[in-house]
C-alpha cells in the first residue's frame, strides 16, 4: 500500500484518542485504527466517557479500560487489529480487572470471529451504540459471560447534542453524515455503519462555532459520501457556505465526496470562498467501465473524466487525490491498462492504492469470486504505485520556485530545526524555522526550493 504522511486511512492506534480531562476516575485508553471518521468517533466516545467521570490513561499499563476502535474496510486493517488484541492479552493476564473492548466497524462485521479468535475480549460495541458505552462498561465488569455485544445499528443515531473531547491542536474533525447507501459491491461499510443519515445543520454549525472559539483553525467535515449530505432543504453546498462564513476557521476541508453526487453548485461554492480548500479526494476505484459496473459505482469512465473536466474548469488549481482498487474480480489486463490510463491522464496529486480483498457480507463476496491471483494483484499494485510516485514527484517538483501559503502544524518529525505544515491544497511542506516564533495554526508564505514525491521543501518568504 502507498502509505504516506498524507494517508487518511493510516491511523495506527499509536496514541490515546481519549484526551486528559484531568479528573480522577477510571482510566481509559482508546486506540484508533482506520479512517478519520474513526478518529472522530473516538473523540465522541471520549466525550461520552468523560461525562461519566472517566479520564485518560497515560499508558496502556495503567488503564482500567482499553478500547480498540477498529476498521473493517480492508483485510489488512482487520488483521492488524487481531495482532494488536493478542498483544494486549498480556495486559489482561497481568490485570484481570482490565476491560478490553472492540468498537467500530469490526464489531458489526466480525462479532463471531472476534469471540472465537479473541475470546478474552470483554465488550464488542458497534458504531451506533456509543451512547450506551458507560452502561455497557459497568455491565461488562459485572458480567461473567464474555463478551458483551451491542452492535445494533440505528438509522436515527447521529450523536447530535454530544460534546466530543477533541484532540488538542489546530485541526478538528466533524462528522456531518453517518452510514452509506451506495452499496458498492466491494465495500463493507453499509453493513458495518448502516444507512446514510445527515447530522442536523444546527448541530454541525454549533460544533464549528465551538471549535473556532477554542482556537482550532481548520475543520474537516466527514461523511462516507459527504456531498450527498441532505437535511430538509439543506444540501452539502449550503452547509459548506454556512461554515465558510464562521470567523476564525481559516481552512475548511471535507472527505470523501462521491463522484455521482457532485453538483455544479458545490464547485461554485468552493470557488467562491477562499477558506474552502482547493483539494478534493475523489475516489475513482477503476478506469474501466466493465469493472466500474461490476463494482456498482454508478458512473462510467467518461462520466468520471467529464466530472474532472468540470472541476478543473470551475476551480482551475484544484488538487486531487483518489482511491484505486486493483485486482477486483474479473479485472483483465485491458481493464488494468484503462486504470493506468486514467491515472496518466488525470494526474492526481496523490493516490491511495489498494489490492482488492474480499469482505464478507458484500455483494462481491456473495456473487463475484475473488479470482485474480495474489501475484497478479501484487504486480498490478506495485506498477501503479510506481506510476503515481512519478506523477506526484512531477507535480510536487512543478511547485519549485512558487510561493505557497502554509499552515504551520509544528516541528518537523525528522528535524527540530525545521517546521512542517500544509498548503491549502494539502501538500506537506517542510521549512527551516525563521528567527521569529511561528505557532501551530499560523499561516506563513514559503518559497518552495525542492520537492520529493510527497513533500515540498522550502524557506520562509
Ligand atoms: N478491498 C480493497 N480496497 C477496498 N476499499 C474499500 N473496500 C475494499 C476492498 N474490499 C478501498 C476503496 C475505498 C477505500 C476507503 O478503501 O478504494 O475508497
């Protein structure tokens, strides 16, 4: 997989998503795997638990409760969680009182195999059951039978009225939509997260005002097919425009839009407001009509190309990234060539590139045999990664000599004499610290001097 610093799917559970609220109480550690929506859900669980007096554990060892917030979208993500759970068994052996819970998408998808492969798990909680978490934790403590399972999906649950405990920083996530109605044949999300529903705009706007007042500078609106958002007579463009008018939010992002849900009005709204970033993550999945049809994506290659054309007409400097699956059942060499052609012609700034893995419950698992040999998948993936690396490098190097406005994130991970930040169009940028102080969230002009395929490198203008 093409895992980069930009990868929105690369949460690896290495930090406690439960922030320290400084009150005494049972100590919780929440590890997050998978997408940004899972990060937002972990913050929501943190909020629900801190209301009940739970506090953040400083380490796994001192935790009373460990929650693993899981991802089921690809096989690899699931295997990683099973590996993690068997590792955590050691802590349960040391502390029999410890409650180990699995939350999120694997809860619905794998409740049976979790109980078989990790029978020491105490609690399995699906994405629509987080309000019941405090009660479930009490029950799990008193319960003799393992594990306690609550994976009921609820088509009305949007967690409005709750206060997530947000990760401190400059950037916040807000889920504006839950679930998915698209039923792409490869995808497990409709089964793990249930039907699509929007969060009421009043609730979203209240959260946006709250984060702006608390000093967050950037917000990312989240939904599985975020641009299909509706609430009474509000559509996604209306929601974006209302958020763009809030003082203090310098950068507004959203992910992921679905190709057939684009309206011209959304692109015009993006063009109209400076603080809506010129970056779109637009999953194509394949460049071949036959594959797109078997995936049930509901668009053709031509329609996708036309959409890219319209995007670039209305917002000429729009940066774009995509998701591609190689080795979908029945993908021929010609189909794969069409995906390479799509990548060469569209020239995405980044690509998140995956090998198909069959997910139980999906239409493909029930009716389209996973017939592409592993070696073919591996070869197609590595060739595609190499192509995208070349394109990304050319695009990034094309910025050399330009001045980019960068929002400071903080010290560069590799070198503390340097700062890192992102451009409006989401490119990671590294530059030497100037002789005055720059804080996270500050905007600074950087002249780009060199570039790799993932990073711009420069100096303050
Ligand atoms: N196999 C491989 N990749 C998948 N994705 C979703 N389901 C699968 C699967 N079964 C990829 C898609 C999606 C991204 C989130 O994960 O590209 O856009």
